[in-house]
């Protein structure tokens, strides 16, 4: 299956690009990586909102600076040294066109969630915006706006899950809710202009019914509201207590062929089940470790293990797991679990181990 838009863009944020941007900003690689990984879903979320109006979607793409279709992280990082850089100034116009009056709120929320200073987060958003728009523009050239919007809308759940709640609420404001003290009391009553006693009678009746409803619910036994969920059975009545008590799955080992970073088909179901458990419980954190056998050069094996980890992390993100809930590292030939002198042992060592635990 082809990579999603979100996974493809996150995949462009590699160690080299993070290093270049961090060096240009004078910030740590770790903080810049968090900021970049948060900026991408935030920008995609803004574009999802624009999909309701194709003209607005196109207008935002048109804000992209000239030449941004071939933009690179190196080019953007170099542009930071130029106060008149068209890429950076174009990125700022993109943010304004995308978020409007919510731009400062988006920047502040992203800053708080990533731990990056607001001024740095604003710059990161301005840097990432041309990259995101260039990627989407290329897709529009082959699929049209309707095709790209359809793809983005299918990824809405994954994009939302990649964002902290505070930022999600800014980009997707929650609809105002009506007070729910009672189904009867919550209804609006239009007063009549006459001096009839009916409005008073209706008000008294509504209040009485409301009290009856409230009293009956207060007396309802609370133990009936929490029922154990059978293992493997979906339930609409599951509560946070149920999720917290749910037995977490054991660690799984995903297998790879020699020299390959492509996940084998038989591991897909295991990964799906693990992702579903983590997505259902926001307190869960995931650890992904990549390993190889001892065939070949140790340095290349280390790089191969890192590519295998990246494959799994991108798959988890595409299934709605926020990157900040995943700790990942490639170990190369280290920590074998079987004898590398046999073919069967080497096959067991070519793996990515995925673990899940509650925070």
C-alpha cells in the first residue's frame, strides 16, 4: 500500500534535514525534530479544513513562493541567513492564508506541545509550510484538488491523532453544546405576548419533569455503568476505566528479509492489532527497536536497522499513533536473540521489536 500523505511528509524529516535546520536555528536537534513533526500535521489539518472550498484550497497553494516546488530542507535552512528570503516570507504568507486570525493561537499551542519557543515554532511553521505545499501541489498536478482532498479527508483521523488536543480544538473548533440538565428543561420556550397563564403552567410542568428526570438518574446504581469488556470484543460502552484495565499485548517481533527494510506481509496483522490497542488508549507509549543479523558490514547493518525502524514508525503514524508517543532506535547487530551461525537464527535476528506500555 502506498504511503499516506502524512507518512510521506514525515518520512522527509530525516536526521540530516533535522541537523541542517537545527544548525541554522541554533537549536537542539531533538527540539527541532519535535517541532517539525508537529508542524506537518498542523499544516495538513489546516488544508483539510480548506477542502470544503476548492477555491480556498487553491488560493492557499497559490501563496507558495515561486520556485518552492523544487524546495529542499537545505535551501530553506540557508534562507534563514537572509532576512529577505522569499521562501521564509512566502511561508509566513502561507500561514496567514491558512490559519487567518488563528495563526498566533496555532503557533502558541504547537510551541507548548513541542517544548519549542514560540518564536522558533513560528519560524519552523514558516519553513515547513513551503515543503508541505510543494508536496500537495505536485499531487494536485496529477490527481486534481478533488483527488488530493479525498486523500486528506481519508487521513483526517490520523492527522488529528498526530496533534495535541489543544491544537486540534483550535483547528477544528468544537461545536457549542446545549446544557443537558434535562431533555425537557434544555428546550427553548418562546414567551407569548398575551397575559395567558399557559406560559407559567408550561414552565412549572417543565421544571417538575426536569426534577423527576434528575432524581431518577441520581438514584440509578453507578455499578451498572461500568461493565467488563470481553477480550477482543468491541463495545460502544467502553469507558476510560475499561481501557486502563485492558490487558496490553505482549511485545511483537516483525520480520524482514535479508538486506530489506520492507515489512513482510505476515507481520501486518500483528502491527494492526498493536496500533489499534495504542490508538484506543492515549496513555500508551510505544517502543520500536530495529535489529539485523551479523551478515555484512556492521555500519551498514546499523543503517539498515534504522530504516526498518522508520518503516514501522511510519506505518504506526499512518494508523493514527502520534509520533511523540513512539520511541524508536536502530541497534544493528547488537542484542541478537538467536544464534547467527544458523540460517534460522539469523532469520529471527532480522526483526523490529514493538513494545507497548502505559505511561
